[in-house]
C-alpha cells in the first residue's frame, strides 16, 4: 500500500458525516471506493449486497468498478433459490458464519472455487476479499440475506497487501453501519409506500403523524367494487377466493398506479384511489384524463384476466367504478393509537354512492357531472340521480363507447 500513512481515518470521517447527512447507498459506495483508491488502497472493483423489506424485492446489489458508473440491481423474492445464490461466496460465508473470505486470483495460490471469482479474474482481478456483517433481528433477515456483504477486488500485481486488508476491514465496519442506516430508511419508505401509498407515506415521513393532520386537496377520485363477491366467496375455496381478489386488485388498483394515481384504501373488495390535481401538471383536465385512461387500462387487464380464468374453468370477475372530482381532506383519521391516512369529505362519500348506481344503470363505469366537464368527450348522459346518502341529485354519465368493463 502506498500513499498517506493512515488511509483509513479520512474515509471513516467522511462516512460518519455522510451517515449524518442520510446519504444514499450509491453515494456511500462511490465515495468509499474512490477515497480508498485515492489514499493508496488499490481497490479496483467493489460488489455489495444489501437486504431490504419490500413486497417485490428481497435486496439490492451494487457493483462499482474504477472508471465506470455504479451498476444497481434489485433481486426478487425467490432469487435465493437460484444457482447464482447457491454457488456464491455470499451463501458460503452465511452458512458457515464467516465474517471474512479471501481468494487470490493469480499465481500458484489462486483458488477459484466460485463462478464469480473466475469472472472477476477474466476482467483483470488479481485478489478478492469478501467481508460480511450480520444484522441481528427478524426485520433484516429474509431468505438468507442477513446483513451487508461487501467484496473488494484489486487488479494490482501481487494482490492486496496485509496493510490493505487491514484498511479494508476497518473501513468496512464503518461502511456497514452507514449502509444499515440507509437500508433502514429505505425499508421505512418501502413499508409506508406499500401500506399507505407513496404520496401519503412521504407526508407521514415529513411529520404528518398526528390525528387531524390533514390538507385540503382537489382530486379526481376513483372508487371501484367487485361484483358478486359474496356468492363468489361461497363458490371458491378461501385460497382461490384470495387469489381471485388479488388478481382483481391487480386489474383495478394496479391500473390506478400505472396511470400515476394513488391507491389509498382497500375497503373489503373495493378500491379507493385519487389523482391529485396540480396546476403544474394540467390541473383537473390532466387528473381526469389519467382517470379515464385508468378505466380503459383496468378493462383491458380484466379482460385478459377473465380469458385466463375461462381457460381454468374459473368464474369471470366484474366490477363497477365511480369517478368524481372534488375537494377532499387528505390526512390522518382514526384514534390517536391507530390512524389511517386517507381522504374524507362529501366528494369521497359521493363517489362511493355513484359507484353503487352501476348496478342499476347498465354501465360499469359512471362519471359525475363535475368530472365530465373537464374533458371534451361525447359523453353518454344517463340522467340525474339522487344516490342514497348524498342528499342531492347528481348528473351521471358513461363513456361514449361503453368502455369500463361489464357490470
């Protein structure tokens, strides 16, 4: 190792400051590797694996190589069953409880007992050192990934020196602490986004945590409900009904998310979503346009779903949806110990009542007069109606081409 006599302290001081500043994993990895290299530790390549708690992903891996941008990859649940995990040094150190593994990649002492080592050598690597620190606690343990894994490789002739390895080991401990903080922040955001929605989750993280913390917003509001859910539940096994319900949610709530809306609640088998109005992105017209696109996307998804269900001799699914525009209070409701982040107000009640009219008016997608005036479409008028619990008549419309699924 060449360069300054103490390459470690400066890197650790930088890591401490970045941890206080809530730096991302990418910033931490890039900064550590470039600083180690600049201080004389011949780091040429870094690969790190980090666990997470997410509905879709088990973890994230990042690869840094000198002179190139960081490559980021997410890993789905079940990836630990693949050969990539089974044949990896990560699995080996996990199963054997090892905090450290070193493999020389050149010369008579080379040992290439994992496929990744052969790959690294072909790229020019001469030495490989893997560090592993365990994060105790079930919140961080998923399918074998129980902490931070960090491998450092060098392309220097002769590999790492003893001082280099000591420096890497010292820096890794501080890097693991910083990564754990970043991972915990990411898990918090993942959980809030999964259970509240990304917009509501960010509001909670920003401090909107007390009952009554609400903001008045205008939004296009979506409320859909599964048809004949009670006889469907009686007809199917509990497991099959749950699968059908989740597939229906993928068709409806999934379409809301695909068009940039937020899913706020699953009310039994109903979906409450919003498309917030913003003057910066087109106002009510843009929100309503995205809501109409959601109706068409949900219809397409449900049609494909029912084709698959027909092939399995499963009963088809159908739903009704009401769409409305109005001002709602967006925030915390409930009791101090148990809150829900949702929308409340007359408009939220009216859209649910509007959806109930789909059962009698012969159109699966119904739109309020307040909604249709923001889009220039040849709407099909269905008259004025006074939905139960609204206390006033509402003009009701359907799409001109009858889109919106079958009621």
